C-alpha cells in the first residue's frame, strides 16, 4: 500500500524525470530487451537496434503514462483503465513482464538520480510500479 510519504516522494522525484521521458523510457526498454530477451517477442514490428526511433517514441509514451499515474495516484485504476484494456485484451502481455520492465525502469532511475534514489525513494517506486503492473494486468483476473 502506498503511504502518504511514498506519494510525496514519488511526486518530488518525478520532477527529475520531466524533460527526460524519452531518454529514460528508451533506456528502460533497451535494458529490458537485452536483459530479458523474451520480452522482444511482443515487439516483432519494432526496430530494436540501439537508438531506434520506435524505441524512443515508445519509451516516451510509457514514461508519460507513468507520469499520469503519478499525477493521479488517488484514482490510478481509472487513470490506467484504457491501458489495462490494451495490455490485457489486445496485446495479451503476460503479467510477469510488468515486473521485468519495472525492474529496468528502477535501474534507470538509480543510474540517473544517483544519491537522490535513496532507499525510501526506491521503496516508493517499488510499490508504485508493482501497483501499476497489477492494474495493467487486472483484466486477467
Ligand atoms: C503500448 C504503457 C508495460 C508491451 C503501450 C503504450 C503505453 C504503454 C502508454 C501506448 C499505448 C497507445 O499507443 O495508445 C505501458 C506501461 C507499462 C507497460 C506504463 C508498465 C510500466 C508493457 C510490457 C510490455 C508491453 C511489460 C511487454 C513486454 C506493449 C506493446 C505495445 C504497448 C507491444 C504496443 C506497441 C506499439 O505497437 O506501438 N504501453 N506499458 N507494455 N505496450 Fe506497454
């Protein structure tokens, strides 16, 4: 459960993400494709080479969607309901993959925020990203 303190930490640190959505998103996706190559099977139509325009665009969309969730933390499931339909019904993404992308995004945050990615911030993102993953997978249950 996200506490009030977690929410405040998320909102504060999200300020450091603003302006880097495309870079951070692309880096997270690239880490996911390299570390967990099975995730590439969902993107057969993408150019997955380093610096690919499609990865950059997609990275920006993913991080902006996370930003919307940060903004709407008190009603996240409504904010994410369309994305949940997309991932669950249309794309049929296996829920295990949400954990993999979350893991990669946290590494990106740690690399870029450095000592500002404190254990408390880490915990807040861990809870937040697993809540987002649960919501995107909601329709499977
Ligand atoms: C599309 C967000 C996790 C596979 C999208 C889009 C967004 C998004 C915003 C674009 C929707 C649109 O164009 O209307 C997220 C978020 C995730 C997440 C916030 C979790 C933090 C995943 C995972 C996979 C995945 C784990 C698979 C490994 C896809 C695919 C598309 C897509 C295949 C369609 C890409 C295209 O053809 O343009 N996602 N996603 N997503 N997502 Fe996710």
